[in-house]
């Protein structure tokens, strides 16, 4: 079985990327259902901006400690931390990982959202008033940090069997393009996007954007040491798992 066949048969969950700030209704409908999701927010490093962004996901992160730290604006207790959410069992649990990293180059504020419930997240239809207000607040501002919020399922059995294995996940607006082990080396990986093809190289556990059709070339500038590389215009997202 080749890599692409393995992906089609074995990977569950599809990522969708929206232009601008787009959040699926599965994330903001007010229900307490813990739908797996990922949010990657390019924001300014102002504490209030980060707090306001985290507050948008408060109903989806069902953890008392997180809510307490958020209410008291204790970012040091939230950033680069992991929170367990309700409805866990002895073989698996749902966790939320929140990370903040500094960008090497400033860009315009933006947010990527992915969900395992909805393929395309359209800001025209999926934004509530609170998200619209936040969008207006950050619109036009310069982002110098990346805030990532990821809710995912942790399976203790598979983690034990496949421990220490790391992968690059390459995605576009239609879903997962490829899943590649850190141990593999490839010189030209084609990632079809919205405006053209992004060409990626993987070598010695690092990923490099060799060519991109976007104008500002942010994806090429982003450090290879970071866990996430995003191309907003071409709707390409690369992350490590």
C-alpha cells in the first residue's frame, strides 16, 4: 500500500481552510458538544487580542481550569498548555492544546479553521455576531504571533504502540493531501491550492517551501522549526503531529 492509499483508508478527519476569519457553525452554535477542531490565528501580541480570541472558543473548551484562567486573564496559565475536556474514557480522551509562537515576519491578521464536521467553512454564513465583531477589531492590524488552538482525540493504546513517530500533514481546502514521516526525505512534493501549486521539500525532519504562487511568500519565510506553515492565499496548511 502506498502513502496515498494509506491516507485514503486510514486517516479520519478533513481540514477546511477559509479565507479571512471563517469559523464553522459546528464551533459557534452554542452547544456543548466537543467537536474536534483546530484554529490557527495570526494576531498581534496584545494580551487583550489573544484573550478575546480565546474567549470565542470558551463554550467548546469544557474545562473548569481553562475557564477560570480565562476569566482572570491569566495567559501564562493557558499558553503552551494542554487541557482535558469532558467525556473522556479509559482508552481515549479529548484534549485541547493551546500554543503561542512568534512569527519571523509580520503579516496581516487572519485565522484558519478546520473541523471534522464540515468541509468548507464560509465566513459569510458561519459567523456569529461575536466573531464578526472580533473580525472587525483585528482587521487591518499587523500580526506578529501565531495562536493555535487544537482539540483532538488522544488514544492511549495507539500512542503506546506508535510512540515517538512524528509526521508532517499537508492539507488544502479539500482535505488532506499527504501524511509524511519525519524520517522520510522528498525533494518535490506537489500541493495543489486555490491559486496554483505549492512545491514542498522535506529533509531531515524539516520542511521547506520551494515554490509558491502567492504574492507575499510568507509561507517561504516562515521558520522551518515551527509546527505550522500556512499559505493564506493558496489555502495550504502544513503542520506536525
